[in-house]
């Protein structure tokens, strides 16, 4: 394989012309023969046993050469990428220039590559660390949060009525223009009154209702509702109250402290909360200062980011959200329903964050390259040792899995980004 031509045809697009020698072409044709001959039934031959000359007459020389080209393109493109040192960010567009069994195989690829980054100031920056004092009011609010967390839900009787903050168990059917609509029916649904999880106005109309009572709830779907068929429409929900639960909170005293912690008195619990909140506030201030340094470095750099990189990051963020939701027993589509949005709208909401993340990665990569920041073998082994202990597997097994799944390079890249970010903190000043 040799690269006949390598040139930048647009700001972030490279064109390569790759030539594969005739000997490799001949080998690829033999591989194509072995593959195609198993797929066709040729009269007079057992399946998979017809010689090359017969198969060529049967399927056509063009089909055989096309199969051979498919075999040659990817490995030779990968070799050309390594030889030229380009960094593709998307799949290449391939154009066959010459394809013949008696000549070298030549093809062109056009592919988007990582953009060039022009670094600004990234050393000698000074930032001031914020201060977050912890007040008595902060401690009391944390105690109230604990009080709510450990509150008990008690079943109410038939004479009790729904109040704000109650948990109501309801069954309902939804109608638009007198017709029941899809997704508007549920049985024994637990709804926190005042949570704002339903259509605006729904929960408020249940206040005062009793168990076994039926109510008509009239609402209007928001104009930006994820379902175009329902957006802006008036709807009627026929609701039946199945049950009511109400929180019972314990008084905040020494007994409460014993129930929710390892401490014997409320004063000891307060002191512990104060200490932990101060530690958290100090870490917050430190992290914010580090992020401010990184933000200044990123803002000072110039780079024109190809749209495909932002789209890929958005998709990665959506995939991560979907995985997190899955651990909670939800799907992305359900989340979109609850938040009155669509997957496309959610992706657009992520766009500024995705663009920022891509630029940050590109800037950190450029600094790492420019200042020769690399992950040492010892550092990699320390990280693999953490995985080994976490998953109770030998380090060699962890390595093999990461290599086989293509995740080892991603691990090294992530570690390099972290090491570079820490390097920036060392090269700058936090006052």
C-alpha cells in the first residue's frame, strides 16, 4: 500500500489517494472467491466448490472485483491513516479510481479530521477562590431535609381529603374532543400532589377530594408538549381517587438524632453536619477555581469545530442519559413524556454543552501534545489495579477485555485529559 496523494481540500477535510499493489489485489480476489462461492448455487458444482473462472462467468467479473474492493478498502485505509498521521472524526467517503485484476487497485477517500487548535494563554493565569461559609440556617435546612427523608407515609381514611404534599393513588382516563387518547389512561398511579409532574393544573384540582371520589379534571396541554397531536389541546381527565397517604415527620430532637444517625444527641448531629458541609463547601470552592482556570484556557483558544463532532457528542450524551434512566427503570421516551419534550428537542438543549465539551477536549489534547503530557505505564497499571479490585478480576483479564472491546485507547485518552487538567492547575495560581 502507498499513499499517492494527501491534501487538505477544506478546512477540516482531507483527501487521500491510496494505491494497493497488484499482488494484494490477487489475494483479495481469492478471498472474494471463497466468500461468494458459498453464497451461490452453480449447476454442476457442489455449493462452495466452483473454481474461480466458473464463478466469474456465473456472477460476473464486476461483482467479484467489487467484493475484492470491499475486502481491501478498510485495512488499507487504516494503514494510510496511520502513515499520514491524520485523525479522522467520521466515516470516510470512498471513490474507486481504478479496479482491475491485472492492475493495482486505486481508490480515493475524503474524510473529516480533527480541527487545528490555536492555543491562547494557558500558563500564569490567576483566579480567586470563592468562600462559602456555612451558617446555622444551612445546618437547620439540612436537618429539615433529613426530617422529610425519614418521614413516614400513613394511609388516610375515607373521611380525609387530599392536601398539598400528599401522595394520592389515582386511576384516570384522558379525553380530547370526547375521544380517549393513547397514553392518557392509567390504573393505581401514585401522584405527589404539588410535585408538578403532571400537566399544569391537574394536581391542584384534586385537592379536597376523598377516597373513592370521582372528579373531572379539565386541563390544557402546553403548546410545547412533546406530542404534536396533543400540544395546546384542551383535555378532560376522569379521575378516581383510590387512596391517600400523608407524611408524618418526627420532631427534631435527641431522639430524632438517634434514629437518623450514630449520634446520641442533636448537638452532636448538628456539629457533624456543620463539619461535613464545611468540607463540601471547601471542595466546591476548590473545584470551581480549577474549572475557572480550565474555562479561561478554553476561552483563550481558537478552533473551528466540525458539526459532526458536536452531533457525535450530543448522541453520546443522550446515550448516557438513556443508560442512567435504564438503571431507574425508565426509558428515554418516557423521560421525554414527563418533561414535555422530544428527543430532538432534548438534543438541541444539549448542543451548547456538547460544543463546550468538544472544544475543551480538543484544547486539552493540544496542550498534552504540545507539552508532551503522556500517561505513564505505571499510572495506567495503577488505574487498571483499581478496576481489578472493583470487579475482582486479574489485571491481565481487565487489560484483555479493554483491548478486545476497543476501550483501552479511550481509557488512556481520559487519563491524559485528567492529567492535562491537573497540569493546568499546577501551571496557574489559585489565590
